[in-house]
């Protein structure tokens, strides 16, 4: 007869095993492994209850575990949803900043385009590698837009670090690198264009000698 300690494997050990596989969360292989283990747990519970009717173990005891397992195997989907909400938040911030120096055109057009790009990346492309990188690039452009709308305010630059921190939730180095490179290129390109006296696409930004 099975005992409580022998009823099911430790869930923490299961999760360690899943991540040790280094399989992208949400993949078919990981989902099948998790579903197989849940099925085994249910079968063990059925056998235990058959030979030990007085046992307190029921199928409902597996429900909380299934919820956690569902979060693990669909982790990237959950994070993508959160990133889309953050993108909408960045657009809302841009609209709020537009009231400071009358940058409504940039907020509506550029902010809308950036939001649309992230929406396509998340809901249409849905690529485990490409989507996070696109999101990282869009975030950096959004922060650059915010900085411009606030006339280069130092505090606005903290947005770069906030969105970089958010990208850590993907548990992948690629979106972090793409975002960091995008921020660096934007700073260098705008700096060179300003010093060369070339008008840049931000019409309200002052150029040298203006």
C-alpha cells in the first residue's frame, strides 16, 4: 500500500527537471512531459484510494499543481501578455508626455507604430527568439521617444533600465543584448546627426546653432 511520502514525486524536483532540459517553455516536448507526469500522478492516486479508502488524497489535491505546471509550460505566453500591457503603458506615457511640449504627432504616430510592431510580434509572429528581441528594440525606441518629448530630461533615461529589467523575465540573453545595442546605436546616431547639423526625424529637437 502506498504511503503519503511515496504518493507522488516532489513538485520542486519535477520543475528542476523541466528546466534542466533547457527546453523553451511552451514547447510540445515539455508539455508532453508534464502531462505524462500528471497522468501518472492521477493513476497513483487512483491505486492508492482503491487499496486505502480512508486516504485523504483525492484528485483535487493535484489541481494546485496543475495550475503551477500550466504556468511553467506556458511561461512565455504569460510573459508576452505582460510585455504587451507594458507596451500599451509606454504608449500611454508618451501621450501624457505630449502635453508638456505639444508632441502629439510623435506620440500618436510613432507611439502607435511602435505599439503595433509589438502587437504583431506577440500575436502574429509568436517566435520564441524573434519576438523577445523585437520587443526589446521597441522598448528602447519608446524610451528615446519619451526622452525627446521631455527635452532630454535626465530622469526620463531611467526608462532604459526599467525596460531592460523587464526583459530579464524572458530568461534569455538575446533580447537584453538587442535592447542594449539599440539604445547605444540610438544615442550615437542622434549625437552624430546633431553635431553634423543634420535635421533628425524629431522635428521639435533643436539642432546646433538653432
